[in-house]
DNA sequence: GTTGATGCATTGATAATTTCGATTATCATA
DNA sequence: TATGATAATCGAAATTATCAATGCATCAAC
């Protein structure tokens, strides 16, 4: 059998790749710069190939280095999964679980989820993290997260997902305009520029626009908000309209406003909520149970 | 970050699992018995769980131990792939490649393949191994083999495969009977018990019987052979018939016999040849090129 | 230019870990 | 009750990892 590199050195390599800086990487690993430096050299020697090109002041990962980093990443996450698995004694619902969630779901679900987990699986330590879909997917890939809760469809990039349920979109309008409308709402009746959406990059905008088949409508107000809460504030103050997921409405986002929720026209005006995990995971059973728990909290649960 | 177990200790665990004996496992790892013993204890301490139940004379892996072994296996094979990858400088067609093959393909293909590889990819060191489908799949899973060449369909058990081509079955009969038959052959014209097949467990028997839609026919002779070559000997000596893959016939297995090959009736009288590899591999490109090379040697190449 | 700051490599002493051989403990069995 | 087989334990020796300090090259500021 050939001599294998140590996991420690591989983790040094990953840290260096992440920080692109020996000192900061060393700090992140809680070792001195010289330790990390020699660890990397050690690796290069064992693997008999150059991983980084040195430039005395700076350095650059070689193509090989990048490739090795990718492979090392999966090895290290597997190893971490192994210790987590054993530390939790193989019990599926024990030990730490790092869950990422997008901002248009998190505030309306994680509170209830946290309570539910606390009640049903008190030994499961849920660590939560709120970020954009892109960032969450990166963190999942890097092993910084175990599972990610987000709106589908999304490019799974080789990961796998459980579909937990469906979250219908509602058209939310000011009381003063609601009288003139009847369900399902015909968008043509809305004043021009009266529809507020999240910033374009935000996945919810895309989902809502697609779901309601109204891309580039003249109805959309060019101002864009960055959170559902500010969206509500805008619509309320300017007597406009917006789309909100049922989930947010159920959790009282419209309380203390003069807004009412109406059913929009267009088929399938909804988003799907999915739980994404690495294909290489060993914790499918855990994620499955978590998925079941989350599904019970959704407007239209449809676990598969 | 939690403290990770060392790859070395994990490999000790795997060796112990394989040999079920401390001394022999230690020898296999080229370390002393005490080293291996304390390595295992170390693991148990780090993972905070009992991996083996000791019985003073003997021992038994716990359920957790078995599970950890499985996970450790994938980690170690990934690590080994990493060093192989780097040692071959990322060149796809360099370094060692361990190929397993079933006995009804190996003798008719590996010679030509070996020659082809030697010519086109001289730096690829092909290690060959001939065994049954079941054993090959186990060795693939254990990381003892990199790829396996066999007849499809087969339970992939989470592995992946390239389909390389199709190998038609021919009905091989003695000259003295050939005159009475015309293609495609109607089995009813064969004398009872005149058809020789490989032993029942052998995948080729199943493939041939299925392909020609003649399960449990009274035509089948209860005597079964263990290799295609002895099958040919039987049919030749006893003036019977048998099924042979085109591949074997192309390589001259009927030379110096009084047998002739005829096209059997029944649609799709053929087997598919596939190249199977672990889903977690990092060498898909290598396997792809190998697949292309092998496909050119098959009677009906259909790479996908 | 000179100076100071930055960033990685090197060095040599020290600490930690690994490994081995020898020994011990336990059990089965002859 | 010896004997042999097996795994755990122990202590010394070898190996390896780590750190603080230093070296060396580069760059920016003046």
C-alpha cells in the first residue's frame, strides 16, 4: 500500500486554498505559519507534484493543486461525517446538524422548526445559517453545512434533494385597491409600476414572476427590496402590491398592515421547498426525518 | 474543527476487519501487533464508541464497528485515488489501473486489449484479474479493483457503468447436424438433451437462456461445463450444441473443431458488455478512454 | 536609495506521537 | 497443570510535528 497523506496536511491545504494566505490559513487551523508551510511542502513531496506556484511574495494554486483540493475536500468531509456519526453513536437524531436556509424561508420557518426539533429530537443540535442560495450551495459543497433548505428548482450540482412541499404565492395588495379586484386576480387591473419585487437576483423574484407568467410586465415597480419585510413595508406605505409566499403570510407578516392577500391568476403560482444534501452523505436517514419534520410546517406538504 | 482519526488507524481497522485477527492484520499492515492493537484502541477513544467487542480470546465487530468500517473504506479508497492521481501527474492514461474481468470475456479480449493499451497508452500499467461477477463487484467495492468488465445487466449496487457494446450469441452445433438446420435456428429441431450450457450460476447461461427465450427447455443437457472452452470440447465430442458469444468465436474458439456457428432465433440474442466503476471515482475520464479502447474490440461496439 | 512592512521559507530546539519488543493476562486444550 | 495462542499493556527509542525566531525577497513610502 502506498503512503497516504495525513488528513491534517490535507486540511492545511484546504485552509490555504480558502484563505489564499499562509498566515491567515495557519490561524484558521490554530497552528503557526511555519507548521502550515512545512505541511504543504510535505504534501507536495508525498504527492510528488507541485500544488502551488510560489512567487516569493505571493503564490498561486496550480491546476493540479486545484484538483487535489477538490478531492481532499470530499475526503475531509467524509472523515468529518464519520466522526460525527460515531460521536452521536449512530443515533440518527443526535449530535450537531448544520442547516442552511434562504432568507425568504428562514424567518418564517426556523422558529417553529427549532421548537419542533427541541421537542421531538432534543439531542439534535441544530446550527442554523441564513444566506443566499448560491452561498449556501457553496457551503454545502465545502462541508461547512450538512443540509440546505431552499426554493426549487435549483441547479443541484451533483447534490441530492428531498422535495418537502409547496408554498403558494399570494398577491398582496392594499385594502384600498382590494375592492376593485376579484380572485383570481387579473394583473391588468393593477396600476402601472405598482408591483414591488425583491431584487432581481433574488430567487423569489424569479419564482414569482415565472409562476405568474408575467415577466417584464410594465406593472413592476423598478424599485426593489432586499427582504420580504421591507417589501411589505413598501407595499403598505405606497399602497402598492407585491407577491408573498403563503408561508410568510401564515406567520403573520401582514399583521399591523393594511394589506390583504389574494389568489393570483396563472397556474402553479407557487414555489417548492427542498432540502438539499451531498450525494456522498452517510446521513440520509437523518435528513429524511428532518425533511418529514419540516414538511409538517409547510402550507402544502408533499414529501418525496 | 473536531479531531479527525488518522488514515493509518482507519486502515488498521480495515485490515482487522478483513483478517479478523490482530496478528495477521498487523502483518498485512507491516506493523507490529501492539501497534495495530493500540491503533484500534486509539480509534475507539477518538470516536468515543466501541468498535469491537473483546472476548479475551477472540473478538467481534460491533454494529457500529461494521458501519465505521464501511465509511472508512470509502475514505481510504478516495485517499488512495488522490495519491494515484497526483503520482500520475493527473495524466489520465498513466500509472496503475486494476481491471477485473469475467471468465467468459477475459480470454477473448484481454490479450488484444493489452496490446492496444501498450500501443496507445504505454504508460498505463494495466493489472488484470479474472473472477466471477460477484467477486469482482466485491473487489470493486473494497477498492481492490478500479474497474470491472462484465456482462450486463447486473445489479450495479450504487456503482456506475459505461455500456461498451453488444456481443451476439450464436448457436454452435456439430457439422453433422448443421445440414438439417437453417438460420435462424428453430430449437425444436435439436435433439433432446443436446444443448450444453455453463453451470447454472454462471451469468452467461442466464443471459443466453433469456436472450433466446428458452428457459427450462427439455433440450438442455443436465451436464454443465465451467468454461467456454470445455463447453466447446463437450459439444464437439458429443455432437451436441451450445451457445457461444460472437466474441469467443471471433477469437477462434471453434478452430480445430467440427462445430459451426448459426444465428439463433429469438430477438436480441446477445449480451451487453459494460465497464463498471465506483460512483465516487475521480477517474471517469480514464475509464471513458479505456471504454472507448475496449469498444473497438467488440463485435458490435455501441459506447454510451 | 533607504526604510519599514509584508509574506513565505528555513532553522533548530522542544514537545508530542508512533512504534517496537518484551511482558503480562486470559483462556482453551492437551 | 503445563502449553500455546491471542490480545492488551508497558517503557524505551525513534520519528514526527510544532513553534519561535530568523532569513530572504519584494514592495511601497518617503
